[in-house]
């Protein structure tokens, strides 16, 4: 879930979520992300999220244009956890 002011539009919050997902999977890998049972095992990732929030807020990073997947859905919504 992502909340943003109306001034951000719709593209920036979805691009933010996609970027966070990519960074998370790069850092932990899909296997560890899906199978970790240790509480707070990935707590240090909150620092990455905070940095990205500041970069987007300051306009340091432009949100990419997100294209729809082959079945008309957003690519980051295709995976169920």
C-alpha cells in the first residue's frame, strides 16, 4: 500500500512501489522474502524505504512510465505472496 498527496498523481506512487519491490528483491531475493519466518529479519530495509521516500519527495528521482503486462495488469501486481 502506498499513500500520497493528490499533487503526486498516480504514476509516482506506483513507480515508487515498483522501485521498492525491485530493491527489496535485489537485496533479499525472492526465495528469502517468501520463506523467512524470523520476525524482523528484514527490518533494516526500512532505511532503504526512507531514503527512497526522501528522494521522490525532493524530486531527485523521476518516476518511470509503467507499462501494463501482457494480460493488462500492472507487472508488480502479478505475484501473490
